[in-house]
């Protein structure tokens, strides 16, 4: 065949091929040289030269229209290859006016490629679009509608909207279809502009033409996404359409690889999934057609599998049905068992959807999942991580998060790094078996993902360290803190640490660095000073560091000891005192001021370990009441609450940005004329903020205000009065030393802390819940034959132990004993190779030396005795026994496995994974049923022209001639 | 009232993570044809209009990512907050950027449909056909995809307006 073609090419040499007629020699040359360009640099040179030529040519008077089309396409090339061709935009715009359809369409195409919808030139095209929408030639109308989809923006929608709506009734189906899509676009741009037209879209669903019907599914999908309930009535229509499509009632031309209109089927399935979600009655209508499609789907073609996958999505979204679930599970396992990576990917995704309904099905496919996890293909790996994320529970969280972190370390893609870091954090926060583990995990995340992590995570970590277990176990709390301090002092030796992590470190060292007396004050202070020197750090870190130093000094002074300043610390303070940042300066001066105070004062300014005490903010500023009273007696205006000034509820706006205060001056006047009856009753105390402003010693404030009603900017006295207001507000709140401007955002910070406290409570709730299920996995591990199976077991462990789960979770256990027993078992069982966990975890329980792993030296009874108060002595024996059994069981389980833990096993798995993927040669690409081009003559003709043009297949890039489908 | 040390440290406002998804779910965000050397042969964007520099950067990044992959690997690549579905035909790569909730296999077949359609029109379509008839390739795509949605899959319907236009001119 190849030979024949070559002969054909030789023969066709001199004949005139028609394939590229009508294009200029210059254009052909351009394409030829671009096609043969060997490097980007060469291509750039060609285009720059071309741009110069075009700049000259295009400005010549009386360029023939055909020639102009040629130029415009060359401009499109220039822009496509990354060069600015804006000098030619106007000519593209002009071309849209042309009478010839081909030129007009080319003009529209160029304009849509060149211009964004807010470009200045758009305004010149609106008129043309309007005219073309009225054209008798439906092809011109189509061209205008296509252009409208890309060029019309929110402001210009009204200019064409009525015409487009009229076109919904056009006799030509192509026009109706494009009109639907144009309206869809308008909806995306500005939902309100077409909200009155929803009935039209509903009508178009019943259009005779399948293309129009298919197009109407897109806007309907968007509407349904917005508001499911208003479209429940359409379910039967969608179902009947889908049925007809599946039964091949549509014209044959919509078939694709023997599949009837698959793209329409897929869209309908997406819509039905939305409509049936959580709605038993609606789902009932869908079951039949779904099982039909499951039956009919061809699994040998890609497109059949695409429809099948969409069915699985639909099944997992609607109200569950046992029969359909079986079909979906069957299809999923086919995907997973396939050799094709694409299908495996779909299988993993399907599995992730189905386990939401029935978590047990993951178990059957554990080995397939682990194969995917170990696969060198990044895409598959990430998808599998997504699946693992969905199936994480307290029993497997450690294995999963470990894996995630390992992977996170290995990648460079910041976007995905951020995502996987936040997933690690989410899982750790939700399922952490122990606080110790949580802190270690967070440390790793911070160390490697660094500044990509959300600030909130850092705050959570600090909160956890300061609040500890949330149980009345001070010993364990301080143990935790000391180990945190230890780990941070160790980590500080690392060369490069992200700023956010340094902040956490500084804060913890300041708060707890000297708490257990293990480290000398000067040592910690020295370390803190080193932080700012060794790491190139920003002002925030410096602020954290100096605050930490201040706290340590304060604790020392309060305890009656003398603090002598290290020289490096003194120089650090000096440096900050001269800093450009006023914040740093202030902190430095505050520290110096603090050093000279007596111990009692210092103790009340910075009390020891008080970071989790709530800070009482006297929002009402009641201490100012006398002052207010006096001033009113002296003739000042009484305060109007914000609700009346702005017409919105005021008290909650207590910490609104200060800019608002400026605007409130102008608005306040109107409030007298339009009092709101529903507004919050005037509470005199709640209003001090503005009252104080009134009372600030600026004579004639009111006078100013009345005079300046029109002007937006606050004038001098006004602004300063607002300032004083701020000062006053904070005065009683927390300023015990330092300058009054200190902590201008204190209210924000307080609320931030409060919310984190809230989260903490919530999280505790979750954790105590999850604790109940920790036992699950311990028992059911089968005989460990392969390392892979071990990993599988640690991931997929829940269901087999279900029977055990019930008694455990059924009874309310005393929190303390339960958690501790749990921790001991966790420490011993999960990832025995992970030395960090191994050594660290026992710290939580034993106050002595770390215990060797396999020997269960802690007598759980003793533990329980110590922890359970007499009031809780009623506990069932069964709990106690289960508490005893769990560690023993784990000990025996792991006794006979080699000491190499999950780490080493994982490396074994990797190599195995590589091997297995290499082994299978899966190029199971379905051979497409291609309808080849008309005949060989076509190709011959093409070749002939090519030769005339001078682009020969022997040139640099013979691929240019390769048939794409060949 | 107890000390305000935490406050002085926790001064920074907590920034909520922004929703990464675009304003509208578009389905298809872009269609990109690139040859083996990484040279762009056709580019159409649906989600938003990118500046030249943004486009250059994006195309470079994507092409590097996709061209480095082997035949056996998935035809899907995650990139930023969307996915790229790609398929190779001879020397040409067809890259389609889609939103995360799009059916990847269907997009893979959409690419094939596009190639089949071009093949029917040009006859044994090759890279050079697309280069010489860039605007026609665009017109076919315009018929098939509007607003990032696949609106036409019947080859005869896709090609009819283009054939009529050729006849008229």
C-alpha cells in the first residue's frame, strides 16, 4: 500500500491538483516554512518577518477582498503562534461586513479568535451581528449566532436578545440549535437576562430535530444544577427521550461507532443523575431506562464504556437500587480489570463514587487499587489517591496519609502539592488517632509543602498544642508540648523552612519552650534569635520571634528570676527597634518596656500558659458610660446605632472595616428621614463606638459633619476623631502596656480565635466518634502472605470486622480509658516500621521510657484503674476485655511478620507495580470504524500540489503528510 | 481578663480558601492541536479569552506535560484545576481541556469524531491539510462545539454548511 502511494505520487507529479487552489503563493510559502521550521526560534523568525510584510501589505489601498482573506488567515497564524497581530484586528472586523459568506465567516472567525468580549472593537461588530441575524441566508444567520456566542458580553446582550429569541422559531434546525446555544451563552454571562425565557428552553426539548433537542439539554442542565426542584416534572420527558435514543429512534447519522447518539445519552444521564439525587420517587422513573442501557452498552468500544461510566455515575447519584448497583459494580470491576489505563482510571473513579453507597465493594478490588496506586502513571496515581481520600477512616488514616505525604514530597507541581497537602490536613484533623501523630503529620506537611498550606492549618496546629487533649489530663498535655518543643528544636537545624512553619515553631517555643524546665531560657532565646538569622524570613516571622522572646522573658520575670539579655538577642531587639515596619518596632519597644516592669505587673500582662483562655472583650464598653453620660449632659448628640445609620443590623458589624465609618457620616443624615421600624432597638451601651467619636475633644464636630455631607472624603478632624474612637475602644480591652495603637485588629483576632475554638470542639466530637471504630481493623487481617496484601489489609479493613464493631460502638465508653487503650493499640499495630510513630506514641501513655514495641508491657488494667474514676466503675466487663485483647492481638499479629514495616514493603510494591505494568502490553485501542476519504486520487492530487508548492515529503518534516487516521 | 499574647501573634486574618472552579462549568475549555515538535496547529479557547502571554505559557506547559507521556499511560492528565484529554494521530496531538466533572472517555471519542469528520472532508487528512485550511478546521469545530458544549455529532450536519459555503464561493 505504502509503495502504491509512492508510485501514485510520482505519477501525479505534473497534474494540477485542486486541493489548495485559490490560495496565494505567499500563503503557501508561509505554511510551508512554518511546517518545516525545526525550532521555536526559527518559527518565531518566520512569523516576525511575516508580520512585517503583512503590516505593509494590509495597509495598502484597495486590497482585493480575496487577498484580504488571505492576509487575515496569516494574521490568525501569527496570533496562534504567539505573536501580536493587533494592527490587523480592524481589518478582520471590516471583513465581517463582507457580502460573501466565506469572507464573512472568516472575518467572524478571526474576530472571535482575536478579541475578548470586552475589547473596544466589539462595539463595531454588534451592528453587523444584528444585521446578519436578520439575513435571509440561514448560513449567514448561523455565522452571526456563532460569533454572538463569543463576542456578546453582559452589556450588549439586550442589543441582540430579541432577535435571537425570535430565531428559536426559525424553520432551519441549524439556526434553532445555534439560537439555543447563544441564549445558553447569555445565561452564562448574565443569568438574569434570560431568566424569563426558561419556558422556551423547555419547549425546545420537544423540538423535532434531535440536534436542537440535544442542544437544549445544556441550558436545561445549567438550570437544573441551580434549582433541581423546579424541573422534577421534566423527568418523564428526559426518560422517554433517553429511551428513544437508546432504542435507535434517532437518525442514523447520529450514530457513532454503532452507538446511538452517545453524546446525547451522556448528557441526559448527567441530567437524570441530578434530578434523581436523593429523591426516591424520581429515581423510580429512572431505574428502567438505566438497566436498559446497562444491558445494551457495548463494552468493546470506548464510546460504549463512556456511556457505561455515565450510567455508573447516575446510579451512584440517584436513590440506590440493588439491581442497578449490581450492574454498576460489575461494570466497575470490568474497568478495573482491564489492561487499558484509561479504563482503569474510569474504574477507580467509579469505585470512588460507588463506595459512598456501599463501602464494602472496595475490598474486592483492593489489589487492583494498589496496582493503580503503585503505577508509574501520575494520572492514575492521583486518581487513586482521590479514592483513598474518600475511603479513609480512623483505621487506615495513618497508612494513607503516610503515602500521601511521601507522594507530596516527590512531586513538583505546586497546584497538586497544595491540594494533596490540604487533603492530608483534612484527614489528619478528622481521623487522627492521637495528637502526637497529628503534630508529626502536620510537621511533615509544613516542612514539605511549606507556604502552600493554608494559614488556618497553622492556627489549628497551635491551638491543638495549646489546648491539648481537651481532657483533664494535664500530664499528657505537657508531655505533648514538650515533645512538640523537642521536635521543633530538632527541625530548626534544617536549612530551609517555610515561613508559615517558622511562625508555628516560634509561637510554640515562646509559649512552651521553657515550660518543662528541660531547656534553659537562654538556650531557647538563642534559638529564637537564630531563627531570624539562619532563615531568610519576613516580618511576620520576626514578629512571631520577638513575641516569643517577650513571652519567655515575661515568664521568667513573673517567676521572680532575672533575665539577662544575650548579646545576640540585644542586637536583634536593636535591629527591630530601627525596623521599617512599625509593627516590629512596637514589639521591640514593648519588650524593652516589659523588662523594666516588676514581676507582678509582668505576670498579669503575660500570664503563663494562658493562650487558650478566652479573652473577654467588653464590646459594650460599659466603663465609658459615665463619660458618655457627662457628655450628653453637656450637650453632645446621643449616639445613633449603626443599624439606623446604615440601614443594616449594626451590632454585628462591630468589627466592620474602618472605611465604613467614613461613609457612615454621609448616610447618617438620611436615617432621620427614613427610620427603619424593624431595626434593632437602641441599646445605649452597644453604641459607644460612635458616641466616643462624638465626644472626642474636637469642638464643632457636628458642624463639620453638616457642612461636609456632600463630600465623600472625611476631613481632618473627622478622620482624627475616628482614630480616637479606635483608641478608646481598645483602651479598656487589652492595652495594659505599650502604645494605644497596639493591636488595632484585636477584635478580628479574637473572633478568629473563637472560631478556631469552635472548630476544636467540633473536631473533638468527630474524633471521639471515630475512636469507637478504631478497633475494627485489628482483628480480621488474613494471613499475611504478600506485602501487597498487607498494604491492602491496612487500607481496606473495615467490613470484615463489622461484627466486632457493633458491641464496641454500641456502648458509650468512658472517654479517657477508651482513648488511651486505643492509642496503645494504635501505637503498636499500625506501621510497625515507622520508627517515628513507634517511639513517639508511647510517650503519650507512659510517663517513663519508651516501651519496646512487641512487648505489651503496659498493663491495660492498671491503666484503666488509674484513669477511671469510681463513678465510672460500672463499665461493662466486655469493654475492659476488649481493651485488653486488642493490644495482645496486635502483638501476636505482628510478632511473626518481619520487622521491616510498611516502608520497606512499599518499595517492594513499587518495583512490583512497575514490573506488572511493563509486562502487560496493553495497546487495546479500539480500531476505529473509519470511513476513509473518497479515494486515492484525492491524496494524489494533494501530493501534486504539494510538489508544485515545493513542500516535499523528503524535507525536514515528512510527518506533515502522514494521514492522521492511517 | 487574661493576657492578649495569642492575639498579638494571631494577628493575620484567616484567609478562606477560594473556590477554584470557574464561574461557569464549561465542559470543554479549549481544543488544541499540536504536532510532535510542540508547534501549535490550531487553538480554540472557550472558557475565557487569554492574552498572548497566558496562552503561550499555558500551551507550553500542557504540551510539555502531554508529550512526555507514553502510549500505555492514561490519555488524561490533570492540570491545575482541570483535566486534559489527549489523543495522538500520526504526528499530531489533539489536546482537549475539560472541567473536572466531564466524562473523559466521551471527550476522547469526541476527538476521534473530529478527526473522522476532517477525514471525510479532506480525504486522508494530514497535518498539512489542517495547516492549509486552518479556517475550515475551525469552522468544523465551530459546528461541533459551542460554549464548550458538544452540540453536533452528525458528520453530515457538521459538514453541510461548509460544503454549501464552498459551493457558493
